[in-house]
């Protein structure tokens, strides 16, 4: 049985880790390499760096952070934000990232997923999907450009397309729950996991260790992403995993 994973997300802006709510109101919370190493020691299974501005200058900055971090990190590291071409994928992997997450560019380059999977392997390719519940309450729409631009595309259908094009994993973020600490959107996560045959990482809304254990135990997600609750000291990765064990979930406990 595959162990459920706890993934810590570090939103990087200008070489620093920031955190906000609903992709806005960002505040500085620390230095990326130091924080990544601390979370690894605490038992994180993976780290995700998201370049939240992704200008040319920031891209160079975050690649330098990836290089600096990967030299000391022994768990997988994913880089996302501003990945627009196969060249961007190659540079990220050469800098030390184990996986690359793609979002907005998939709507302008419909061969990027397949080309990346063919060239580097599906295990390196993550489709990042930001979804917002429809006003009518029936279904979810995919948004791009940091949650600012609607696409009119159903999130579940888009997840299926991404998996078919070669994505080895889906990073699924609920915009409605992002930074809210009201718990994950379990209905959204369950709908996507039921539709695809690749692992899904639930993201957006973690407010406690129990929230993480709940989404992993009831949605079919293979992993859960956390950020603010561990950055602020509200809980730890170790305590999250203890909550998972209490629910009978298989996780890797650190020494």
C-alpha cells in the first residue's frame, strides 16, 4: 500500500517565502532553503516551490534558490510558476528540481505536457489545477494566472485531459479554500480523484492536522499540500502524520 504524503508548499517571491489568502495579500514568512530543510527534518515527504511572480528576473532568482536547496535536500522538490516551455522544464530540472508543475501555459501550449512527459518522463510532470466553485454550486471552473482568469473549463474534465496528455500527477488547489483554514474542498478532491488514474495532491484550506488527515482519509487523494499552518507554527508535519496514523492511514514517520 502506498504511503500517503504530506507536501509542504513554499510560495517564493523575490527569493523569500510568502503566504497569503485566495492567492492575494502576500506576507513574508522566511528563507526558502532554510525552511525546506527544516520541514524535511520534521518529516515532510516532498517540498513544492511556487514562483508566485515568475517574471524573468524572479525566474532566475528562484532557480538559484532551487540549486541552493537541492544540494542539501534528500526529498523530492517540485518547482512551479512561470513554466511556459520545454526549455523552462529543462532548466528547472537541471537546477535540481525533481518535478515541474505547469498551469497557465497548458492553455496556450497544448503539446507542453506531452512533450515534457515524452522527453523527461511522466514522473517529472505535474499538472497544477486551480479550481473555483461555480456560483450555482454545481461543479468547479479552472482558473489561470494566479487564480485571476477564468477559463470556462470544468476542473474535473480538465484533470482528465491533463492525465491523458502525460501528467504523472495532479496538484489540485481550491481557490475558495486557499488560505482560509476552513479545511480542504473534499467534494472537489473526491470528484477529481475518481476521474483520473494518477495521484492527486489536495491543496487549499488546511487549518489543522485533522483537516489533512480528513482529506487524505475521505477523498482518495494520495497527498495533501500544507503551507500556512506549518509556517505559522499552528501544527507540525510530525503532528499531521500522527493525526493520519490515528485515522488508520499509512504514512512514513520520520525518525
